[in-house]
């Protein structure tokens, strides 16, 4: 149980709010093929945990392929698989909306891609902070701190929900509680080693602990 009054929830998008594995895997394989690189498990884990702009920059440097083409291929591949995705948070988002808790989707993903995906599932959120909203070199914890300041909230009044080891680290750096769901590329035991504040079996269990 998170024993404090929560006024804002930062939600990771891919593999947390939405089971986007079919789209994420498809984009990773498509981009790997485009630059002539063999997909690997380690490469996929790094791909999932990285900022979209950093991925595109890296692929551009490795292949010389224009960034615009890489972005277009990514977006078309992801959206082409959106019907295969599963929305984990339907019950949760509805309950948070009723409680008046501010929902901020915080993602390293491409903003237009996430917007279209949210429209597909009719996800009701208050704000979307994506890769393009963060300056070069900034991480999620920087975005969280800025948003808390803008909302005039203390770190104790917010929490971050994610699925990745990096999500635990970013929440810790921002000074807010981390709630982790083992729905991503890391198993529960691996996530536990990084000491999140709470691990829940599924996203919809969150409403019971805040």
C-alpha cells in the first residue's frame, strides 16, 4: 500500500499501459533489417529502454539512412500493428479519472505514434510527455521534476508506474515512488533486485494501493 495522498500518476506507455509487444517487436525487427543488423535479446532490451530520438540517431550513424526515413518506417510499422495491441489500463484509468487523479503518460516513444495509439483505445489522460518534449540528454526524471514543479506538487504526491529497470531508476532520481508491473522485458525477480517501492501483478491492481 502506498500510504500517502496521490494526486498525480505518471504512467509509462509501452508494455505498461498498453501491451505493445507486437508493435515494438515489429519495429525493432523492421529497423534492424533495414540497417542490416541481426536482432538480439540484449539489443531488444536496450531498444525498449531507450529514448526514441537516441535510437534513431544511433541507427542513422550506423547506417547513413536519413532520420526521416527511419522515423517514417518506425511509425508506419508500429501503427500497422496497433490492432494487435492490448490495453492494460482500461479499468485503472477509469478509476483514476473518477478519483480526480491527474494522469500523465510519460514515454520515450515517438509522440505522434503514441497519440494515435491512445486514440485507438480512447485512453483518457491529462497530459502526454513523449520523447520530443524532452531536450537532448534529458531523461524521464528530468521531465517528472519539471511537471511536478509546474503542477506545484511535492514528490510524495506522485508516483511513477512502469515495467522496466530504467523506470525504477528514473522514479528514484525524481524522488517519487516507483510501482512496477512485470509485463515488460524483465521478469519479476530481475525487477525486484533494483528495489522498486512496490511490484504489482497487473496494472489494474494499482487502484487498490493508492
